[in-house]
């Protein structure tokens, strides 16, 4: 699987084995929100900040192709749903692994909501994508969230552990889950997954420190990085925010060091 190894090196930092991913697939779900209107500018901003990869849908690949400046890994998202649907948690396949390869993807991703009434169909899609990705030597990022009638708290460590393990069991090379809120409980999530675990950013947070403390906690717990969207591309300075997160993920900096970097725009790294 040399092809998969080569592609994974474009997503995971060779030295740290960690990654800073910025998902930008929100347009399908909620439309052209702030930060995702001028896509070329946003992609350039996060790439210059040091992001390892971005996530986007197939129709916007041209906005992520950079002929000049710092390159960034491309993960094409294969599933989607809209907030306007009566079943917003039911993700449907809208792209294939082969199509993503033709578009130049370094990896593909899929979103599954376990606990939803359509879980059965999403798991079937997951299995199909996993098989195709393995056949083509294409890395697979699985975004797995506990969401549905039986889920009382989608951040409960027990269900987050289940989500991460399911992703690994069904063939993902990297699993994205929500942070549990504490180092100790997230350490259990990481321990239960034989593949790298990265955290989601969730809704827009109230402060920069809150974001950075969440990232630091996940790294201390053994996490392999982040896949943070709105808290990056809607930040007043996405380039600096990516740089601050990268300090935590790749250089084991403290939250105060990352915050100082973020708050000093003219500081040269």
C-alpha cells in the first residue's frame, strides 16, 4: 500500500505523526456562511498558516488548487446533507473514491451519525467507501458523531469512545470525533482506537483561549491533532489561528505561547 503511505504523508506530519486539518465542507450543510464565501482567500489564509490539509466537496476543488505559495493537502468529502432537510443527520453519498482520485485528492472523508434513525444506511455507505478506499490505496478520514434519539449527551465519553472505535473498526485511517471536555476521559477515547484520533472544533467558541485549551488537552491525551473549521475560517485572522494551533499540535507549545503568537500579528516565526 505504498500509494496510501505516500498520500498519508501529505496529511500527517512526518515528524510528529499529527495533523492540522481545516474542514470547509459546510456550504452543503448550511450554505455560504461567513468565511466560506471567498474560498480562494480562505484556502490561501489557512495554507499560509501551516495547515496540513483542508476538506471540501468536489465542486470546489479548483479553489483549493494552489499554483503558488505553500501547498496544502486535499481531502474530498464524500457525503452530505442540508440543514433544510427533515432528516439533517442522514448523510448521503454524493461523491465516490474514484471520482475523488480523478480530482487529485490526497484523501477522502465520510460523515456518519451513529444513533440516528438512518444509521443503517450510513454504515452501509461507510463500508462501501472503506472498501473502495482500500482498493485504491486512498486514505480515509471518518467523521463519526453520536447523534440521534437515543443519544442524551453527544459529548459523553462513553459514546465518543464508541464513535472513535467504530471508525477504526470499519477501516478509517484517521477518525474525527468531538472532544470529551477533559484530558482524562479523552485519553480513554484515544486508547480505544488503533488509528489516529483528531478532534472536531464544534460550534464557534467564545474565546481564543478556550479553543487553544481544547486543542492542548486533546494532544496531552494522546490525540493526533485537529479538524477544526468554524473556529479557524471564521476567526478574525485565520492564518494566525492555524499557526497557533500548529504550535500546540506539532511543537508541543503551551497554551500561553500559542496565545502570544496569535495575539502578536507581526511576530516572525
